[in-house]
């Protein structure tokens, strides 16, 4: 009995320590769909219908943005570069990634695309299929993207239809 009492006292002590440890820092936060309204991609940076859902804004310890971008069929970004690069995680549909050498590559859910710093490129849906990706984009000198000209109809090519 005496042994059991000591055990119980120890358990209470440990629980108190754990409680104080938890209370020492801020707790986790949970956000929910609808907390941050969706935004429409602007026509000065996107062609077609694009929806933008923010996952995380940057802060001092996490100097990058995370967002989910959904492109309707035919929709794509303008040409652009990322000063610190960008990682794209393809979530749904079928997408296209294009570079100035004329190469257009198809990407699918599960694919992860790394766009290195300074590489001019565009990304978007195929002409017939929507695509969503998560974009993780770090900052350099306060910027995470430099926008350029629109991707023309001639440049926006589905690879299988491209003439070699
Ligand atoms: Mn990009």
C-alpha cells in the first residue's frame, strides 16, 4: 500500500512537470477551411481561371509561402522566375511546366517539381484538364517571384501535339 502511494505521488509529480512544460510555451493552432478566403489569380500574372488558397504566410522563422493553386483547363501562369527557387507538389489533374527552350513537360499527382533560382518558366493546367499544385516558395531580398510576359498560345503547347 505504501509503495502504491509513492507511485501515485510520483505520477502526480510527473503530471505536474508535464503540465508546466506544456504551459511554458504557446500551444499549437488549428485552422479550418474557410478561415482564409480563396483568392482569384490576377489577369496580370495568370491566363484563364486560377484560384489561390493560402496555406502559410512567411514569418521570421519560416521565410517562405505555401499555397495551393488550382488552374482550370487552359489556365496557366505568365512567364516568371523565383529568386530563391520554388517547389511544386502536383496534387490533382494533369499539369504542364514550360521553359524558354520550348520544352513543355507533363506532370501528374505525386510529382514534385523543383524550379531552381532564376529559371524562367511557367506552369498550369493542360488545355482539357484542370490541375492543382502546392507551391512552396522561399524569399530572397524580400521577393519570391518576378513576373514577366504572358505565355502565348504558340508557347502553350500540349507535348503530344507538338511538332518536332
Ligand atoms: Mn513558378
